[in-house]
């Protein structure tokens, strides 16, 4: 899931809850409650995160390099060897 999608989920969930808190119209409350529940059930991990970090600000290449590095397949520069013996 990309940053735009995550942001859209947060905003839709927040707006549904805002509608619930700002209206007295029971039909509208029911619709907004259904929307909020559907989003929560579809994305519980995202919506339960108390400190959401939307995106990681890394390019795909940087993320791949970070993954390889953490798996022990990084370059010599990643491990402090700069080519000097």
C-alpha cells in the first residue's frame, strides 16, 4: 500500500467519525458508522497504529538495499569497509 492510499484510509475514517459526532440525523449516523466499521475491519493494523508513519520516504531501490543489508547482503560500504586495507 502506498502513501496516498494510507492517507486516504485515515482521512475517510476520520471524516466518517466526524460526521457521526457532528450530526443528529440517525440515517446519516448509521451510514457513517457503516463506513467507519468497514474501513476499520479492512485495515485494522493501519487504523490501530497510535503513531502512524505514512510511507517510509525511501525509494524502492533504497528499500531493497536496506532489506538486503539487514539480511547480511549489503555492500562493503554498508559495513564500514571503504576500500582501504
